[in-house]
């Protein structure tokens, strides 16, 4: 398993970039604009630890009150076999809230309700029972 990033939802992308980049000295690593989803992802990293990133997620036009519970989004980990990882977690009693229907991404929550994104290293073909499993709850 390899740690990938932590995601933080932001209301004002420019103000957030000023804080993280100018204030803390992080550098923008990459940016992804998704017009159909109406959001922008900006990945930041510190010069001394470029492998540990922060993902700023800006949902265009959102007035959602993030409060203290929604501004932190999720932790993300790359895994060697997403199906085996999800099966192990499910066997341990954890709910796979967003099953890996596509063979690439799944979400589960920690006992403290922290969302954890699992991303397949590469891509696996869709596989049952995951391919037809519905989402459950929130992640």
C-alpha cells in the first residue's frame, strides 16, 4: 500500500492557494478541471516530501457549509488488488460504501467516519459481486 493524498474541500480556491502556497510554501503539482462535474482539483506538495500531497477540491458555485466535518474530504491509498482489499475490509465488518465497480476506485469509512479512498494500482476488469453492488450510505 502507498499513501497518496488527503483531500480538503475549499470555498475560495484563490484564497486557499494563497494560504497553502504563499503562506505554507507548498507547490502546485497538478490541476484538473472537470466542467461536467463542476469542480476543480488542485494537488499541492511540499518540496521536501513531494510524494505526500494535499488535494484541494473546489466545487463550483457550492454554498455548502463545510463546517468542521465536511471540509476534510478523505485519505487516499493505492492498493495492489482493490478487490482483495475490499473483501478483507468487508470480512472485518466494514461497509464498502462505494464498491469498486470499475475495478479502480472504492470508498470505505474508518470507525471515526473518516472517508478512505482506495485506488487500484493500474486497472482491473469489473468483477462480481462488486460490479453490480450499489453504493451504501455516504463516503
